[in-house]
């Protein structure tokens, strides 16, 4: 999985379009992309799409609302019966959050007759100052469910009260480069996929390509997207060429 496409959970047409795209995986978003009064409907749409098997074998993750809200349990109870590939947990500030989510997933997998442990977890690892700092300490995943860690600069910028997270040339400023590095180190220490943040300007494919090349250079294994137009660029850059695969084989 090299590309993961976010799509609002309250728009069935966009979800189906995302599933038909070239994205390696889709993340149905019940959090930031959905207003509070639309969340019940978004849960219903997400469950219906999963149940209708529109996925055609494409991995589908669901980003639920974080534990700092009262929506998490409702989100999980509503969508787990559709057997999503995984759950994306935002604002993950403590390693214990992974265990807490895993326990809830186990209960719901048992409820729905699913294989225990089948549902993977992706954390959004740098959305607050505390979450970013916690990545420096020892981290373990006793659940065995953690598949990837995604970093992001938009919510972190709001958490820090920053005026911007990029400089006049469009590059991330130091606090966000630090958060990005923290996520990369932590993911590799845990042996899971490091996922680079979305590139917000979906019309700027040149900027997207430059940022994706940097992600690949530094060791990220995948990049998230917010628009189908971004997927071809990400897939092309993040997929190893035959020459790169040959070099990797020779080095083993």
C-alpha cells in the first residue's frame, strides 16, 4: 500500500468514486471531514458501503473520532460489522490508546463473528504537542494490530497556535520537520509503515511530486492524499522501479 486516499464519510458518491480510483487504499473519514450533526449519517453510509462490498478487494480503513470525544464507541459499533481493513485513530497521545482501541476492536470482532485480531490500526501520531513528544520514548505494540503511523501538520499547527506550518518557499518549518522525523523514527522502531502527511493543495501536482520524492528519500513507505487527482503522482513515485528492485535484491 503506497497511497491512501481520504474521503468524507458522509458522501456516498465520493466514497464510491474513491474506491474506483487507483488509490491503493481508502480512508473513510468520520472525523474532521464530517460536521457533528452529520456524524450519525456518516456512520450509516460507511457501514452500508462496506456491507455492499463496493470495495472490490481494495483495503478500506475508517478514521474514527478520537478518544477526546464521545463519538469513538459509536463510530466503532456502527462500522465494525462491515469488516473494515483497519481503523485510523486520530490524536493518539499515548501508547495505551492503541491498547484501548484494540480491546474495543476485539469485543466487536467477537460480536460480529470476525477473526480476532483481523482489524489493523493506523495512528495519526503528531496532531498535538503531547503526541509528538511521546514519540521520543520507548514504544511497543503488544496488540500486534498496529500497521502504520501517519504524521500530519495541520492539526499540530492549530495545537501549537502557529500562524503557518510552512515557510515562504512552501517547505515545512522546523517544528513540523521535527514532528515528521519523530513519526518516521517511531514507525521504523516498531516495524510498521511510516505514512507521509497529505499535501493540502491538490491542484499543485508539482509541489506534491517534490514532497513525495522527499518522503521516499527519507524512508516513508506510503503517502496520504485528499483528492483522486493526487494518486497517480504518489503511485508513480512511491512504487519502486525494476532497477531499484534489482538493486535491493543484490543488497540482500
